[in-house]
């Protein structure tokens, strides 16, 4: 029987876990954006605030999926895994969801959470 080591996880343990979690993840994804609202013409990532308080970033492996499952007229940005990490560092999200339709009452995409730096 294998036992997990006890004690705090090291940075190497976390990096190994992150690499394992990203196995099979596309090298780039499309993320929905929205106007920043500051009049400067910029955009921010659109995220969802879930009923339990967590924040989710939904991303898509193809732009046609984003338009079919998020919103047909949604502007988007192409992000690499490194870009996703930078976005998380700027405005942390709890969940990264790939190729899923938002499951919210009334078919709304959810409440947007501004994301700085993207």
C-alpha cells in the first residue's frame, strides 16, 4: 500500500502536481473577455462567480466552442499556460474549466469578475 508523505508540501511537490494536472491540457486556450469599463478601450478576462463564492475561469480549446458555449458575440483572447498563470497571479481564480458550457439559471453567463493585466 502506498502512503502519501505527511507534512507540508514543498515547492517541488506543488510543481509536480501542477504538471500532472496539466497533462493533456492544450498549449493555448481561448478565454472570453469584456470591456474593462474604464473608458480606455482595454479588456479583462470574464470569470464566473459561483453560488458557493468561488471564482471560475472558463476557457475553450477552440474559438467556435467559446462562441457556441459562452456567447456568440464574445470577444476573446488566446492564452498560453504561462499566460493563465500570470492571470491567476494578477486576479486569482479558484477553478480553471476547459470546454464547458456555464450551468447557470436562466442561461446567463454569470457575473463577471474583472481580471487585471490581461
